[in-house]
C-alpha cells in the first residue's frame, strides 16, 4: 500500500541547537535517561540508546510504498489492516518494529503499541516508546514514553520525552523531556524542560520551564525561551561567564542580537564586585568585499580608582576594493594609562604601551615585467605612560607612501627598487618629511657544494625639516652605497648515532659588508632603533631598523655551522653555530648619528645550538659574549621533555647583563622558567608554571591548575589560578574556571590561551592525542 512521507530527523537535530544556546530549567521529573547497562563506563564504542529497528531483509521498495510483515496479519482491502507479533513496517527508508500495528486505511491513521521502534536510515535516527499514533496524511500524531537518538554531521543527540506530539506541517511538541549529547549510558548533564515546541516553517522553537542539570544540580534556569531550528544565529541570552581575580568576583551576561545574515551584535553587562557595573558590546559584519568588528566596554564609576568613565574601544576593518586594491583600519583607544593593567590579562600587559591607530591602502600589480607592491598609510599611537611618565611617544605617520618593485631577470640576477615618502608629525618634537630611494641588484650562484651571493645598492635619503633652535638648514640629504657578499661552502659526511644514520654537514660562511662612514648627528631620528644583537644580526648589512641611521661597515662575518640530518627522512635533528664579525676599519655610527672609533677590532661572539638530542628530549642554548667588557652579555639554556602529547616538562634559565626588567627599570636579570603539563590518566591532567626572578628573589608569573575530562568525553572542566607581575611593585591575580559541555556551550572563563602562552607544547586534555 502507498502512504505519505513521514520524517522525524529535523526535529531531533534541532533540539540541541536551540537548547544548547541558553540556560534551561528544572521541572517535573521526566523518564530516566541512563542506559548504563548497554554501555558500562563508555567502553563500547558502538553502543546505542535505542536498538535500531530490524528490516525484513527483502528488496528495496519504490518511493511512497509500504511493506508490512508480521507473524499474524489480517484486514480489509482499502479499509483496515492489523498485524501482530514481530511486526515490521517499512516505508521510504524508515522502519517501524512493534508488537502490534493497526492501520486505518480510510483515514490513513496508523497505531503501534506495546513497545515500538522507529528507525530512519536516511537521517540516522532511532525512536522507541510505548504507544504511537500517526496520521499518514496530515503528519499529526503522538508517541508516549518516547526515547530517541540521532547522529548527524558528527553531532550526537539523545533524549527521552513523556509524550511527543506531531502537530503536522513540520511542527512538533515534546512534553516532560530531557536531552543531551553524551554517549549512551552517560547522563552526567542534560537539558530538561516541561515542554518544547518547534515550528520549522517559522524556524523557531520555544522551551518552557527549562533547566541545565549537571550532576543532578540545576545550574541555569529559564521560564521561557525561543531558539532557531536550523543552526542559524538567533537573538537571545547567551550563557553567562563567571570569573574571579584582582577585580573581585566578575559576572558577564551577554545578549546576542542577530541583526542580519551578515551582521550581528552582542551587548554584555559586566559586574565586578570590587569596581562596579560595566557595559560592553561588540558589532561584527561580514560581506564578500569587507569584514570587521567594533568592540568596547564602559565603566562609568570605578570604585577602586579615582578615574571615572573608564572605557576601551577598538575597530578592525579590512576591505577588498578591487582585485589589486585593498585596505584596512586598526583603531584602539582606552580612557587612561592604567586601563590595560587594571582590566587586561598578562598578554595585554606584555603587548606594550603603544596602542596602534592606523589606516592603510595596499596596491599590488605587475609592472615592467616585475612585481609592484605599494602602501599608503596613516598611523598614530596612544601611549600609555608609566607613573614617572618617561615613555617616549612615537612620531605620527601623516601619511607614509611606500613602494617596492622587484624583478628576476634570469635564474641568477634579480633587482629591486624601494621608495618611501613619510610626513612625520609630533606634538612635542620637531616634525618633517623624509624621502627614501634604495635601488639594489643581486646575483645568486647556488650549487650543491656552496653559494656566492653579491648584492649592491645605493641608499638615498632626503629630508625637509621644520626649523628649530638647533637647525640651520632644514633641507638635508644623504647618499650611501651598500655592498655585501654572502658566500659559504657545504661539506657533508655520513654519521651514525645509536644505530640511526645521519648526514652531518659542516658549513663555513663569510658575509662581507662595505658602507662608507658618514656623520648623521645632524639628521633627525624619526623611527629608528638599534636592533637586538643576536647570531642572525651578524648577517644584516645595517644594524639599525628604520631609515634614519645607517652604520659604517668594512667588515666580514665569519661563521661556522653544523647540522645533523636524519638520512631516511631528511629531518633536521640538531644544529649548532658560532659567529663573530671582524672589522677592517674602526669607525662606525651610533644611534645618535655621531661617528666614533671602535675600541675592539672584533664584534661580540655569538654561539647557539639546539635540537632533538633524544627521542623525547629537546634542548637549546644561546650565548652572547661581549668583547668590550669581556663578560657574558646574555646566556640562556633550556630543555623540554615530551613523554607524549599532554605530558611534557620544560625548564629554561636566562641571564641578561643589563636588561629592562620593568618599564624603564634596568639591571642584571636572572630568571628561571619551569612549566609542566602532565596527564595523570585519561581523566586528569595537571598544569603548573613557575617563572621566577633570581635577581629580585620573587616570582614573575605563577600558574597552577587541574583539568578533568569525563570518561565518555561528554564534558570536561578546568580550574587554573594565576598570579603575575604587571609592573614594578604591581601584580595581578586571576582564577580561571570553565565547564565545557560537548556540543552545547562553555560556562566560565577559558584558560586555554593563557596555558598555550605559558607552557611549551601545551595540549588541552580534550585533544584526541593527549594522554595517550
């Protein structure tokens, strides 16, 4: 007999989407959800909550045809059909098993009872219950004592309902229901409601008297809520965030607004017990040609600070105007100098005291057979001063135009031209304009045994300056040729260690640079600083960043490197190198632009080495020896033991002879940094960090925490405490607690980013490879 289509799948998939977005409520006690006898301790990966309905095993049916098989069947043609004993009803990929089935062929109403099972192979869903009544034409009916489960797109949903009403035309109502996304046998948490009504025509679901139950304890409650059914975003309250730290107990309750398919916003009341009530918000937009976000928070009355109307605001925007032209905006501002220290985390404090405000346009094209890249940029900063107000404010770029053209003429010869014009402005310093033109040509001869790479350029700079009391001529220029030759040899030999075959290389390298000396003390310094001295800095032509200073050079860097490469895989297991620069002339230029004579004919010595020294041990070390003072300038050594993903321990010692310890505070700096993550078993993992200053005899950053994952992986929790130094005699505390419910949501404050930043090789316990 032919009957109408009957589909349940969209109902089951939607329950999770809606209920998972909001707090749910405790209500009358629904049927038991647990099926522990089918999947004890979650060790049976193929366990099910509802045993799938069995088929007849006969050939597939045509569309909209029904097959009814049973131990005993009777009826009247076109009037009524009854079947008893091992009944199997098949139609359009759906199978019903029951003790008995009664079909009214006049009104197209089917009844099944004394236990039934409905399986939908197409949508991978299963329902079982006590009684089923269903109108095959109107798709209206009711099931009592229903149990259901479905798995789609990697998401599993299971639940029970006192009664399930099919209201026809893609509308359903569940009474006395609870659902979760756990494996069979796991009811560690679930969502419980008096009723849930869903309407797929309107794409809306409504739950009444709903609660989120965790370990038998109601966590969140809502007397009424609505939610989307197809996974789209929908306006409504999100789960609250609770945390504690230096600002006391904090509670945030976000309200999400779905303004359109490509726009949304979130408004977040934020209460801090020590400071007061703040209001935050975020607006996001996404279009094919542009995207961005605007975010901010405002605290009108800070009880812990004399500042009033404290706020932060940020705007990030990127846009593709044409295939060759794109641009963007990055704007950040806070109300006062202490805002980030008071309200930000350690990463905000470490980001520095200059908040960027800039806008740019990039144009990229092919020109004269080469690549042409350009940028028009305006840039300002908000400088957050320290207590002594000694932070130097950068110049403003109002504007800057940069362009680079490069072309490879053959396999060995390449040329490039860099040009830049900048208008520098400053509220307290003399302003001016600077133009730079730097054409270069390079030759590259590379062979398996070595390489030879000479390069020549002409750096030309022109200034137009505002006159002040120390300037006589506002127009200044500088032209300096820059020549460098980078050459090296590569020797290799077979090497065996612990029955593993390696290739060891020995690579001597020479890097020669010539730049004539020129006094630059009468030139301004708009954007130049001296780069930190490292092994890599030995192979730079100019040790200054920016364009205002160019060092004098008639020197050669001598270096020797060795590598150990695994022969079978080619993977680099270890490398070490030593380098030093030899000066053929003593004259040079310092950051002020003044020419001076070096006292040493050689540079400092730089040594480094590191790699995988054992199957599970990684080590590295760096040493910087100062020729001028005949002392170690800096030294670091570290090692990391990785027993398995989720089980690692690291330790590092660092020494700086003269380092900026805090903002504008310098001195000898000795630090030790120890971090660890260790999965004790499949459920528990501990994390810890001790970042300690030996020079000051006090900790700089301390972390201790524990992570837990349930047996079936349906929920996990983490609690992490952190205390860190934010500035001289200033420190902050933070406590992170998060409860993650699989395919539902997270409650609390996520510590994952803090742990990634603090502990090398950190891997959350929820990752599949962790603790194995």
